C-alpha cells in the first residue's frame, strides 16, 4: 500500500472510530527545574528571533480576585494561546513558572481568555507589566460562569475552568475546559509579529 492508500485508510478508520467519552482532569504535575542535560545548544536570542516569525493573536488572561484581601482581579498579557480540542471543548495557554499572576489565577480554578482587538495595543502593554494595578481605568464586566473580567472591546472572550496543568520546560501548559464564549460581530484582532503589533491586510 502506498502513502496515499495508507492515508486514505487512516482517514476511514478515524471517521469510523467512536468519539472518546468525557475526560477527567489530570492530576497536578510535580514541578521541577530544567536539568542541565535537558538544555540544548540553541542561542536564546536566535530562538526568540526565529519564533518571532510566527504571527499570533494577543490575549489577556483574567481571573476574579481569589482572596478576600485582594483588591483587584488577576490578569496578564499572553501571546501563547491556542484552541486544543473540539470534543470536549478545550483551549490552552502557556505561562512562565516565575509568573506572580499565575498562582492567583490557579487559586480560583478558572479564567477568561480575552482576545484583544486591533487598537488595544496599549491595553496589552498595561497587562504585560508587573507590580501595578493592571485594572486601573480598564472597563470590564463579569464573564457569565467564572466571574472573571471580560474586557470591554475585546474581539472575543472564552470563559473556562482549569482542566489540567502540564510542565513544559520553564513554562506551564494550562488547559482550560470552555464553559461559555462569545465574539464581537465585527472587528479585527490584534496581531503580534517580530516584536511589534500589526493589523490584518486583505490580499
């Protein structure tokens, strides 16, 4: 059987296979440092430069205040976001292990992904800094399930429950199960490419 025949047989099998049942959340992984033997001789500057050629959207991950003594919700700008599964509906984002915002989000067990719209570059920058009240002067309402901040003017929002957390080098891979979502009827997304914000251009 040639490559084309094997591919066709695989497609037929996948179409006939039953869909998996409900999936249980995986246990929290044991966190550890990256060992020396796991490092590769790739220059970090070159790594950033080459991966910067991949254009992405920009999101702000938010969560409600987890403790009674917290005056404001939690949130941070996140470029590493992706859809993951249709059934069950899952999305994921990556966050650095040294993030001071992620522990606050983790304590709530939920989050909202705000997909930023073109023109929200300054809003993104305000959520990319640490040590300040990121929500000062920011308009938002509560996402319907988690109560996480849903930023006004965002191109889309995705309200999630934390489904699983995996280790990935110096980052964590956070998987969320989608509970509710919505999108603006019109509007362009904010694009990030080679360290700069950009806009879509129709070809």
